[in-house]
C-alpha cells in the first residue's frame, strides 16, 4: 500500500511502481523479454555508479524478491532507452521466462557493483 505525505503519494509498492512505469512508457517494448535479464545485468555492471544503474539494480532486486518500495518520482528517472529495458525486464518477470535461481544470480552479479 502506498504511503502518503501531505496528500500526495510518495512511496509505492513494487506493483504500483510497475503500473506507473508502464503508464509512463505507453508502448510495448521491442526488446525481447528473454534477453532482458542479461542485458540489465550487463548495463548495471558497466556503469554501477550511475543513478540510473543503481535504480535499475533496485528494480532487479525487487523483482527477484517480489517486493520493494519506490518513490513515484523514480518512475520518471529512466531514460527512454533504459525504460524500454525496464519494461522488457518487467515483462520477463510477468511471463515467468527465468527461474528464481536466474533472478537471484542476476542480483548477486550486480550487488557488488552497486555497493561502492
């Protein structure tokens, strides 16, 4: 459930954040969902210090653990290219393309990169 501060929604659950990302994107991604997990891991590891990469790592972790909290403003923090990748990742999670072990390995592969 979203928390509100001063009448506006500030913190959203993973499912609310996903809905907001899809609303912002307003398109079906042309990126294949099957390759999204590997592409996301590669993107995070290539530029772990970028704010966008750190947010992407949080989305990855939330999907792997099936829970997480995000601020509404974070939904608009992704570039259009990165947003396509995030939508593909959300589609992969929704469609059950990867095993839980795949998701956990992806989180582990990025964890050290974003903790510096």
